[in-house]
């Protein structure tokens, strides 16, 4: 019997050993250097013990293994040779288990991802518990990596090239039945008891197991690289990866290269190939950015890192929502789904019921796709209570106002609601542009007034931007963060400003796209360049999505419009489109794009003549820098002005809020990604050519002069 902080090892009366992975000092089991050493040492001990007939590998926690300990990988990659040698030592230890002559069975009783699933691949047989909550897959590409624990070379050998590439390139996570169908696991057990008994039975029936890659008679499902099917799959995958990633994500390319270079080799040579490519990808700035922002930063934010530490937990059992439009309806759905009772108010009950229809529609869809049951869907809907009476807000723990973006209307419903709301409760406004300090003037309790900015559609967008006004107190901040975490969203906390952080910075993407168009850059070039840099859609398309009329309304409501030449320029372009040509946006069926009823959208042909398109106006590189640099420059200004509290908040907000490409790390990390000195030089050049919006803040020049990273500004702010 062995028991330590990582695992437990025991042998039963039948000579079946069990390695129970139970990392008591971690929130879940993680794939780390320390664990691998302890695990392989114990596994070798079992192999050498003549009384042991075989080994069951299972978990003592809810998850089998969540994957690699990215805290460890975050600081790895600085010494490529040491990294490669460490990978090869791991592979050698794993191969000793695979060829040791004793059967190992993975009894997968919880989610197994990445390195956890690769650990299962070292076992000769894999049985998963038939539990819908269990996921199996290789998500490494989502953090800029490839499966480096043998997965990239072993998965194609048991699943076939096409299946394996789909899992690895998409970061696919599937349920047990799908994994069985695809050949990733060998069997399913219906109960935990059967899982272990089936594992024991397999060990007894297979005393001399051989891994498929060690069996000379084994054939790759669907054919190897030199077969017509295999070659076609590989060529198609290469083409698709280039089309989708535009070369921005090295991990996808390295996955393809590993499969291509290793699949025809003996397994031990193949693992050398994988180790080399893993070492390469781990050293890329893309991987470091994706680990820092996409995992470390988001995990901390998810746990509510932004909340004031000394404030007691604020529990929202009953939520009030003012306004049953698109945003209010979405907030009602996600809140009820999280188990909260919701009071959804509109002008009258009929209007509120229309808002509840959104939840009815989503529930019906979820039931039809097997994502929930009829009972759960009905329970969710029963928790949403519709009303037209402001008195029904009386017993709410938190009220979120989500009415039209009009300060007078918002002030009216604020006063109306605070008249009945318990004085100890928090009131929030879901606004995307109007300063919270301005809206709080209508409140009798500005210390308990805060902004909670959701993104549309609420049920799909993970970010919530929490805005602190001049008088907002710590209790309101804690309440907003706790509520956001409770509904499964990721919060960032920012300080008040017109447009706050996300709307203010994102608007530069759409406005720069409009300026480029006005200057004669062809619309198709603007759109394609934006997408090629990793933005979800081009700046003109996203303007249509938001609607040109809404953009006009927001700019018209800004008191500085006539005194801001850049905003006025953007306003005049939008006004021309809307008033002169009736191009209002996607919902109206006509914007920068045409939206035919039967067929895909396409750019409005008349744009070329209205804006005198000229292919020679600007080169692709300059267009790319203008639409990307501009967003980052505005994000940095938000950091310098104190709208943002940290660089990581800015990065998370940009990636989740408006789709800034994760491979750069986010809008602020982008400055380091392209090189701070190069970024400043480009902006100085653009300031001369295109105007004062490109003026570089002195503090950024100081960071560059000191040879520092943009992330070091965060520490300076903290000290101050």
C-alpha cells in the first residue's frame, strides 16, 4: 500500500493492483512533471511485482484528470533542450509501462482531457463510465499547444487520421458514447461498480497485452498516409487549417506536421518527432499568450478574483430585471438557468411575456437536442415571473435595469424601482456606453449603484463588464462579481468612462474600417484583412450587425460629438449611409452588405462608387496595422487613464468581449506581440499620415525606453 498527496496504490486478494489518482493538494488531478515521475515509478513497481496480474488506473476525484498543469508550462520552454529531454524521459517511462508485459486498464470515471487522456492511452484498454457529464478529448490547441504526451502520434493509429485530426485541431471534447464510436476508448460501463469489475475481467482475460502501435498486424483505420484516403485527408486538412487560421496559430500547423512526419515511423521514433514539435510550439509567443490570457487569466477571473476581498459573499436568490427586450430576456434566461428566481418586468405583463418567450424558445431547442430534460426546462421557465408592476421588485436581492439606452428613461425606472427596493440591496444598469456616474445621479443610494454590461446574445457571450462609478462602494462591486460568477460568466471590473473599456476600444475597429473605406480602400480588402488577422468578422460586417442607426444614436447622444473631429467624421460616414442611401444595417436587410432572403450576404456593390475605391490606396500590411494597432492603442489609453485596473483585464475583455484574436494574448499583449518599438514607430508614422488619433502616450514610450513589457505597467499601477 502506497499513499501520498498524488496517488494511492493497493493490491487486492486477486492480485489486481489499483493506482488511484488523488491529488489532494490540487483542486483537481493535473498532469505535471512531479505526478508523472511518481506515477511511472509506482507503475514500474507493479510490473516488477510477480504477485501483480495487472493494474487498474482510476481516479479518486470527480475528474479523472483535467489535463496539464499549465502553471508549470507557463514558465517552461526557455531551455528547449531541457524541455525535449524531459519529454523523452516521460515517453521512455510510458513505453516501459506499455511494453512491461502486464495489462494496464484505464477505468475512466471522470472527465479526462489532454495529458489525462494521454495517460489513458498508455494503458492497454480503456473503459469509460457512461455518465453524460464525462468529457474526453484533446483541448491543447485551445491554449496554443499540441498533445505532447503521446496523443498526437497514438490517436491517429487507433482512431484513423481523419478522426484524430478533428479531435486535435478542433480541441474536441466528447461524451463516452462518441469516443467509443470513434475508437478513442474500447468499452463503456454503466455503473462505477461495473467499471471496476469490467476492468478486472479484461485483465484476467488478457495477461499478455500488446499496444496497437507495437502490433505488426495492426492497420490504421481508414488507411495510412500513403493510401489514397489518408493522403486526401491530409491534403484537405492542410488546406482547411490554412484557410481558417491564416497562419496565426502555430499549434495547428505543428499538429499536422507531427502527424505527417511521424505516422509512418516506428512508435519510438514517432514520439521523438512529437517531442520536437511540442518543444517548438511551447516556445512560441502564441502559446505563451494563450496560456497566460486564455487559461490562467480567465480561470482567475472565473473564480471572482476582481471582487473586494473583505466583503462578505453576496447571494442573489431573487433577481429583478427591468426591461424585457433582447438583453433583459437573455439575462432572465441565464439567471434562471443558474437556479435564481427572476422577476422580469416590462411596461406591462404582455411585454414581459414576450421577453419570456426567448427563454421558452431556448428551452425548447435544448430539449430537442437532448441538452436538457422537459422537467428541467419547465423548472427553468417557472422560475421566471413576468410583471408590469414595479412593486414586484420589492423582494429582489439585485435589480438589473436593461431598458433602452436613454438616460431620462433609465433615470425614471431607477427612481420608480428604488422606491420599493430594500435599501440594503444593490441596483445595476446594463448599459454599454452611458457613464455609470451620470446614471447614478438618479439614485438615492449611489454607493450601491453599479454597471453590469452584458454582451449579446447573453446566453452565448461569456464576458460581463462590471463598471464602477465615482460613488460605487465595495459592497456593490462584490455583489456584481458574485452574481456574475454564480451565472457562469467571466467578470472584469473597470472604472467609469463613456463607452467604458470594451465599447470604447471596440468602436475603434469599426471606425477605422469606416475611415479606410472613405479613403478609398476597397471594402472587400478591409473585410478580408480584418478576418485574416483573426478578427471574427470584418469591421464593416460587424457595424451592420450592431446597426448603423444604433451607432448614429450613440454618437448623437455624446455631448462631445461636435468637438471631436474623429467622432464627427465617423458620424458623417454613418449618416451618409443611413440618410442618403437608407442603409441601416443587417436587421433592415441593407447596410454595408446586402442580405438577400435566399443566399449569403455580399458587400453592397455601390460602395465602390460612393467611396471611390482604389486598389492602390493602401497596401495590405498597412490596412492590417491600422485596424489592429488602433484597437490596442485605445486599450492602452484605457489602462493609462485608469479605466482598466490591469493588463490582464484588458486582454480578457478584448478576447471575450469583441473577439480580439487570442493568439496575440489580447489587445494589450498585442503591443508586445508585434514588438513595442515597432508598434510605436508604426503609430508615429500613422500620426503623421492619418491624424492625431495615433498619438502615442508618453508612458508607453517610457516602457519602451526601459525595455519593459506592457505587462509591467500593471505592476507600476499597483505600486502607485
